[in-house]
C-alpha cells in the first residue's frame, strides 16, 4: 500500500518568499503608475483615510488570449433560449459587479492593492523640493532640536561618554594609588536638552484665476495642482505658510476652504492678484526672514491692456522670491497671450509651464519644486508639460 | 484531522487501494503527505512541490491562502503526475474529506499512468524540477534576480505555444544543439513552426546560453503539463466517478454520509458562466457506463483526450442533465442562445482544441529583412484580445531582440501588430 507521512514542514518558506517578491513587484507597479494615481479623484478626496485602494494593471504574465467579449461561451443552468443570464460590462466579462464568483470571470486584469497614503506620498514626493530654500531668521518658527549639552553620573548605557569616564577612572585610581580600573561610579553619561532652533521660514502665495474663462476642467486641474502642492509641503516641511488669493477683475484673499470651493466668474485682470501678493509680502513677509514662493495658476487669458502691468508685477515678485511660478492650465494647447508675455521674463527665479491634462500635474510639480527647472520648459509655454519637463 | 484520525486514515487508504485495484484501477505507488495549509498552498501556487521560484507563483499562493483564511477554500486535491505519485492532504481537513481525496487521486493516478496522452510525460518530474530550481538559483546568483526574472516573465508569457505532437512525430526529442540552421530550415519550404519556445530557444539572435536554457526548460515543463490541460474534463470526471463509487462502498456513518454528499455536491456544482469539468465529465462517464459498460470506460480513458471525448460521447441527454447552454453577447447582456447538443458539442470541441489556447505559428524569421519574427494566428473564428496582443508582444521581443509581428483577423480583416522595441503599431494588411 501507499505511504502516508506526516513530516515537519515548518521550515518551508518558499510560498512566503515568492509572495514577498510579488508584493515588491506590486509596489514597483504603483511607483510606475503614479501619474495615474495622482489624477484619481478618489485619492484626491481621501483626506483622513489612512489607506487607499489603488487599481494596478494586473501583475500577470500577459498571454495571447481570446477576446472574451467577442466570442460565444458555454455555461450551465436553467433558462430558455433568449433568456439573459448576466450583464456584459465594458470588457465583456460577465459576472455580478463587485463580487468575483468561483471562476465566473476568468483573468480579470485589474488588481486592487491597498496602500497607505504615506506610501503613495513618499513615492510621489521623493523628488520634490522647495527650490532655493535658505536659512532665514524667521521669528515665528522655531523647532525643537535635541542636543547633547550636559554630562551626568546617571543615564542610558548607550550614552556613556567614554572619554570623560576614562578620565574620571584615571583620576580616581591615581588619587588612591591603585592600578587603573573603571568602576560604576566613574561612569559619565551624556544627556541632552531640547534646544529651540530657528527654521528656514517659507511661505507659498497660492494665486488662482477664478474668472469666467476658467471652465470646469481648468478649475479642476488648478485645484488638483494646489492640492498636491500642499500635500507635498506638509509631507516634507514642518512649517510652511500658505496664503490663498483668488482673482477675476479684482483680487482678494480667502480661507483655504473657500479657495478650494469658490465659484466665480467675470473678466480677467491678472495684475490685480499679483499686486495683492506684493502687498501681502511687503506687509507680512520681509525678504530677509522668509523664503517666498508666489505660485500663480490661470488659463492664460488676460485683458490685453493688462499684460504689460502683469509682466511688471511678476518681475517685482521674482525679485522678492526664491521662486515664482506660473502654471497655465491649457487643455486645448492654445497659444495664450499671458504665456507669450511671461515668456519674455528671463528672470532666474521665474518658472513657467503648462498642463493640458491631469496626467501632467506631477510633471508640473516637479518642474516648479526641484532645485533646477527642466531646461526645455522655461520660455516655451506652448509645449505641453510632459517630455522635457519630466527630465 | 484530530489525533487518532491518522490511524483511521491509514486503514481507509489500505481499503481504498485494495478495492480500487479490484475494480480495475491501475495506479502508481502512492505517497500521501499530510501537511499544514501553508505548505499545501505553496505547492498549489507553484504548481509542483519542487518548482523554481517566480513571483506569479507567490501571487497564486497568496490568493489561495487568503481564500483559506476566509473559509472560501476549494482545494480538494493536489496530486502530482510522478512515479511514485504524490498526493498532498490538508491536516485541517476532516478525516472524511481526506478519505474522499484519497479515492479521488487514486483515479487520477490511474489516468496519468494509462491515458495515451501521458505516455511520454517524464515520471521523475519532481526530481527534475528540483534540479531546475537549483540551476535557476545559480543563474540568479550569477546574473542577478532581475535578469532571470525578465527572461522567465517573457518565457512564461508564451509558454503554451509549444508543439506536443513533436513526441509522436519524432522518436527523439529535438535537441537545442541538433536543430537545423535557419537557412536550411527556410529551404525546406514555407516556415510554419508551432513550437514558438523551441524556435526562440534555438534561433534567437540575442539570447545567451543560460537564457536559452530557461526558455527551453519552461518548454519542457509545459510539455509535461500539457496532457493535463488536454484532458481536464475527462480526468476530473474520471476521478469524480471513482471517488463516488468507492466512497459509496465504504461503511460510512450517517454523519459522514451527509458530509460526503455535501462535498460531492460542492465539487460538481454547475456554474452559469463556465463549464464545470467535474460535473460534465462525471455525467459523460456515467452515460458511457449506462450505454456500454465499465469495460468501455477503461478503453475510453486510455485512448481519448477532451476533444475526442466530447466529440464522441456528448449527447442531448447529457446536455439536458447538465443544463449546458451556449451564451452570447446581445447588446449589454449575456443571453442563452443554444441548447442543441450538436452546436454545443462543436463549440466545445473548438474551444478545447490546442488545450483551449490560440494556435500561433512562426511564419517568418527575417520579417521585413530586419531579422524580425513573424507569428501568424491560425484564425478559426475566435478573435484575439487586442490588449493581450499589445502586452505580450514586448515579452516576445525581449526573447527575440528584433521586431516582432503578430498577424491575425479582427472584424473580418487581416491585421498585423508590430512591436519594434518602442511601441506596438497596428496595421491593416
């Protein structure tokens, strides 16, 4: 007869190892799909949740397979000819929404992976920095920084001050005429104190065009950009102030909530918001104490007669700031008056680019918030923000 | 299984094996291993107890383990075509479940040993795969995991494109070192090579020797698995028939009899969207027994594969009993369109041909005079999935290193997909 055995298998880790490798591949896929993730509405509104589910192009080895939706199939069960047995979804796969029954939908391609927001943000923001950030004496911003300042006779073993301990042992043994030995009472420990230290203060002036020419898409793109900008700032920096300005023909400051929900209309006077930004900076943020980042997002439409003034105000902002940015939301790749005007502004602190769709937001963030802007972008606003920007 | 159950299982195994032999089953020596779920799901994920490691096996392992943890698990059997034949039993199963599995895998073992399609499968595959795993591990040390994985990813993507009929057409397995040169090959008339893996391993202009070895090994393993893919309905039906018969002869308590009935009902439960091979296979075998007796059953299990099994033995009675139908897309819904056994039989045979995979042939190894590889789909009415073409061609390119082309038919038009290393282009021909 056959042999029945009951061995000890507890050391078999092959399944777990292969599983770990699969997990790693999934995370890699997430990093590769960041552009899609960042534009996902679900992610944008996910404030407060710790994890999100991200659809990742399935990690299967692709095969040449038949098109399920365009072929006939065999099933089993009751029903007359002509009777419907299920809905056909986009890709033709049958089955009830949400639940994947026992083999009802062969090889569904989307794999949902649960990841933490931190994981996504860490991957997204790895390359982003506030450019030209300098240490400034900002009165409002102090951080607690641990510093070893004192030596005591009690403390944590890990913090033994070896030099002082040896010195103490030498001193004691000499005094008593004994050979050198280190005893318990010779031990000296470093201790620390939290000392407040000044931080490099930074302020972002977020300016958005809310005039009538900004359609649904444009406003969505602009807000997505600012949303991810804020997430990145919170992720990287402890204290960055953000001021929110909106404008049509007039400019005014709003709360954060209002900034993300305001619906306005009317004409466009770009200089109005730039002038307001200058006022705020001069009043609240002295240049020697603050790194200043004015960031203007609009659709490029501006009253023709206002262009010269806008250019002059932007130049003034550049003089005061570590970086001044202009992002044009331009879904139709139009050549706009404002982009042409700003293109003539050859100022080292000035950066400009445009986005046509949501997939380019990450490129735009990289363009503004990196130490050096991508070369191709400056002065060529008509180019969409992919390609050269990413590099 | 509770303590004390092992003794009962041992007794049952002795009885089951003896009774199975009396009834005519002829199986390999059996090795039953009782293991914890982790191990069973590892083996199920890897497909074999000693296979090399790949992330896709880890994915299957994780999915099955998750289903187990959620109580949704459906693995009732895990049996390896090998001499001796290995069967893995979950230590969390009830003793009755394991008895039923033993009865079930005895019939599989008989099928492996006696069905004609399995005649040329190596019976020491467990050892062979252990050696392969060791070799691949050394490649990983030497060339890096990423590179080994890349080649494996690509080879696994086209693993089903082999030619199992090599074994019947040739007495000797073609060796990588004895293939004719490409030039000699093309002098022999128009190229139409079905064994894509062999072709790539032999003629790829870019692969290194160890990479060729990986491709050739994936092919070897697929040749080993192929008969199981070709006889799924027959083999599961055969095992279900015999486990039912053997268990009914066993002296079961009332509780065990109820549990057994429930288990069998689960295994043979029909599905609206696919054919359940346990259910349909079992019904066909019982129909053969009714009409022609048990003798005939043994003859059929020796000679046929799924296509012949369905073509010769599916009839209206079975279609009615199993409530088989064809469904098709009508607008936004799937609709039952056919109940006639002849139409169902013909579609089933078509779907089971080439083990259910599209047939591709290498028709040009110097496409566009760029050394490109051209694959032609033998179109027989079933269209290919476009996204799958676009995602798989780059994998072929990884192995061939020159442009790769797939020709097929979409909406009645001949089209070709070309991947040149950068992007997939689609052209009408």
